[in-house]
C-alpha cells in the first residue's frame, strides 16, 4: 500500500481557494473510480511551517501511470485543473510505502 501526495506551492493569499479547487478535483477522480478518497490540507500563513502550501494525498495498492491504457479522461477534473493552475507556482508528487503488519521486521 502506498501514500501518494501532491504538494503545491501556491500564490500568496490563495491557499484556501486552491485547496477548495484541489479537493474538488480529487473528488472528481474519486467519483470516476480512478483514485481512493483524497485528503486535502493547507497552510495559508496562519500556522507554523511552510506557508502557501496545499497538500493532496490518497492511498493506492499500486503506483500506476495516469496515462495507462484503458483509463478514461475525467473532463470535470480537467476543467477544475485549469482553475487550479491559476494559483500554482510549482508542484511535485511524493510517494511513500505504508508500514503494514506484513512488512514489519522482527526486532
């Protein structure tokens, strides 16, 4: 099992709006059956840590290319993505392997 996280650096003052759009985009992919339920969180500057950041994460059994054969496009997600890009300075994607009992090692 993996955690997949997108990290967005957004324009100052737009973290909450960007988070709203990113959540809507993630939900569109979930509704289309292409992603598990997403969790979105952000820091617009009212908390310690990196500011003007939005994070979207979800879990998956495998890491697959979104361009793999047989995966239909999700027009709603694409439309929202265009709006998200208006707020984004940069973005990256991170992958983490989850610790589950089957992967644990003896002490």
